[in-house]
C-alpha cells in the first residue's frame, strides 16, 4: 500500500471577536474545502450557557474533538482552576480528528502571575496507520516575554516526550507559538538551541517544505492584524517529530491558508497553516 498523507490544519480563531458569525462561516467553509484530517484551533470560547464555538465551526463535518481550557472563570469573572467542577466559562484550544480521540490530557503551562494563562492539550488519535500523538498550544504573546515562552517550551517538550513514547507514529504539534522562527524558544524546538541544559528536535514543517517562502501568518494586509500595529511575522506552526528511515513523518507540503477575505471579512486575525505529512499504513499499532 502507498504511504498515506495526513493533512493538518492549525488556526488561531480570534475568540468571538466581530464580525463573529461571518468569520465562523468562513472558517467552517475553509475547513470543508481544505478537508484536513487533523485540526488544531486556538482561542476557542465555551460558555456555561451552552455556547460552544468549536461546535459552530466543526459540528456536522465528521470530526471527533476535545477541548482544553487555558482559562476558566465564573459568573463574577473570577478565575478558576482548570480542573474545577464548578460551572464556568472557558477559553482554550481544540484538537479535532477524522478518527476517534481515545485519550487526552490537559496541562497548564508556566506563566506570569496576574497575566493570561496558557495550557497544552495532548491527544492520542486512533488513525488507520496507528496511534498518533497530536498536541496543540498557544504560548505567551507579548514581545518582551520570550523568557516566559522559553519556560513554556521546556515544559511542552517534556510533556510531549512522555506522551509520544508508546505511539508508533510521530507526534504532530500545532498551534500559535507567538514567536518568530529565529527566537530562542523556536530554535530550541527545532533542535538549534539548548535551554536549561536540555535539547529536543521537531521538524518545523514550513521550514522543511515551503521552499523559502516567508509563511507570514500575522499579516498587516489583514485589517484585524493591522489594528494592533505589529510587524508581519510567522508565529503559527506545525511541528512534526523526526521522520524514520521509511519516510514516516516526512513533510510533503506546507502552505498558508484561510488568508483571503470575502466581502472585506477575513476568517481571523491570524492566517492558518496547512501541512501534509506522510505516514505509512499498516504499521505496528500500540495499545491505546
């Protein structure tokens, strides 16, 4: 059997910022057209009144999904622990897959007291080729908080190393990392720098497959981004574990998507990244 291509999409959905209904329709239509097998969404809102942004985007499209909060708050606006059973509103990340998600876990990431909280959501997907570890996160956003992102990627690398240990397929990690490729925290994930005496390695799919293109995902031609008066840059990524000698995990293609407007409306303040990853069918399956 020929290798299977696993298509992965990541997009920061810009929470419920207006024009919300028009933007969600564009995201949903884009997912239908692009037909990714795996989807990582950031800045998703779920409320105790039944509102579910992920459902608006994904219901009826054939995906299994799991939500992981980064922030939870009660009716007074007071922040709650992520593992609380209290009725709460939440903002966080979503992983979705064409196949069952058989296990998932949510981990808070280190941050700064009083600042926005961040988390990592890890899942195991029962694909036809075997168990695939799938991870999403959304790191600290401030330009001067690289030291916080460094702490976050150190924790993230440890979590992913533990999570992927028994899976036959390479880990896929996608999200909004809020750092450019030459930042120390991104170089650490790419195996080009050490942090705290530690090192790791993931393929930066864009760097591997995009043939020198810039891959800007925060782009001032998008008025929602331009309103922040920040420079164009690449801050949204799909990372894949190292390929094996059979080519499982090879990056076949990468492109920026959801980057056009309809009637002046863009899907989000970020653009998405779509990546094709080669996996091999019939590999020995781990117990999941």
